[in-house]
């Protein structure tokens, strides 16, 4: 049987602040003080109100600084119990801006000795190939992520990733900082469609911080070269700050096009 998946967005990082000039030029930004507190609140919430979290058998995390910090604080009690962690480059954020580009593995491994970076794709953090900032690559990466999750033997998996990647490629839902949503896979055949639990969908995320509804791609979510006839609206950058959508389209479930 396919696992139940808890999808978590990282806590607030420096590039999420409104009052920082050139915030998208901050390389692989760390959490803010508020982000640290959000991660602590996430841990308290999961431990106290979500019994499912106690049954997590695997933690999957993007190798970016803000996601690693969120795991180290927000899922600390699971780490202390020995729940295994896999760092997987395919869960990184979409754009090729400095704020969405990771740190070279030989450098970031020194900052996070508690994690094993040996299995991370050595192509990381280059934004080339399967990690290219393009609609084709991002869509395929989402398909690969869902298929990989569905093939896992664990019953419950927690994933810590990024808002734009989760929205565009994985589940078509909005995530505020340090919020989460719970999903099951459709059971029939090879279908890798994710269906959200009503408890988090109706509440606007487990923490109740996120916009309700399901959201399609917007102009500017992908590089302009793939949509030359559309206006250049930088919604991908705006999303990391506010998470307020410019338009939405509700659907019962989401499966990225093949």
C-alpha cells in the first residue's frame, strides 16, 4: 500500500521578508528568528495534535539550508528517535535565482554534520538537466517525486520542501511558511494522484495558515521563453514572500500532465 505523505513547507527564511532589498539575491538563505520560532511551533503542534506524526518512518528533505534547518528544529523529536532522513535534490525549489539555488555539497555538509549528504545527486546545486528552471523539467521532477514516494515501503513519510515546487509540481496547493498538508495516493493501478485529507484541506493547512483551494500555474511561474505570448509577471518570486495567489482554480485532485 502506498504511504500517507505529510508535505511541509520550510519556515520563514531571509528571502521571505518584505523589507530586505534584493532578497532574491541572497544565496541559499537561512531561517529568520521568526522562522526558528515557527519551526519550534511546528514541532509542538505535530507532537501534541497530530498522532500521525508519531508514526513517521522516513523524513525526506530538500538539501537547501532553510529546509534542513526546518527539519533540524521542527522534526527534532523524530530525529532524536532515529527516524531516517534522506536528502533528495529533486525536492529543491524551482527558480535559478540565488535564493532558490543550493550551496555546494562540500560546503553545506560542514554546516549540517547531523545529515548524510553522500547520497545527494552530485549534480546539485546546478540548475541544469532535471533541475533546470523550465516548465518541462519542473513538471517531470514532480512526477518523479510522486512516483518515488508511492513506491516506498514506509507507511508514513514526511517531506520538507518549498512552496512553488509543491504548488506547481506536486499537489497544486498553497503552503505558508511552516505549514503542512496530508495526502494519500489514489490506490488504483499506477495512478500517482495525491488526494488531500479533508482535515488539512478544510483548515487551510494543518496549522491553518495557508490559502484554501487548489491552484493552477500562473504567468511568470516558468521562464518567459516557454510562454513568449504571455506577460512577464514574477509570481514565482512574489510567492516566496506573500503566498497570496493572483488567481485560482479549484479541482478535486492534482496530477501533473505527462
